[in-house]
C-alpha cells in the first residue's frame, strides 16, 4: 500500500553534501555558511520542509567531485548540472538555478 503526502514545493534543488562540506562554507553574510543554508536564508521561506515553496535538499554525493566547487542540480533542469564556486554571490546562484520568482513570497 502506498500513500501520498502533499508538498508545496514548486521546485527542488539538490546540493552535494560532500562537496559542500569540503568547501567549508563560502556563502552567507560572513562567508561561513554552507550553500544550502545560504539559499534557504536568502529565499526567505517562512515555512520549512515539505510546506516550503522550494525544496533544498542536501544529498550524499553526486559523484562529480570538482576541485573547487559544489555540485548543484535543479530538479526542473536535470540535464544541466551546475558547479558553484564558493564566494559566488547568492543572487547569482539563485538566478542561474531559475529560482528568482519561485522562492519569493
């Protein structure tokens, strides 16, 4: 038997946790936040988890392992994975992932 659970996600972003950990931050106000935390904070979501408008999920490893960067996948564009370098402005990351209109509420 399967059951369905409603989620309010309009989009989902997968972030490689291993890459993010190796980068040791690089985002946020003082450059100490991981990419996932910086995205969540910048998108200003009042709700968390499945009730948020955008799902930001850290996954174990995406097996790309760039020397200097974090592998990011937008679920609506599975053919184009991105490598985000630390210290990239979070607005640039959001625009590149196409989350500008989705996350603002």
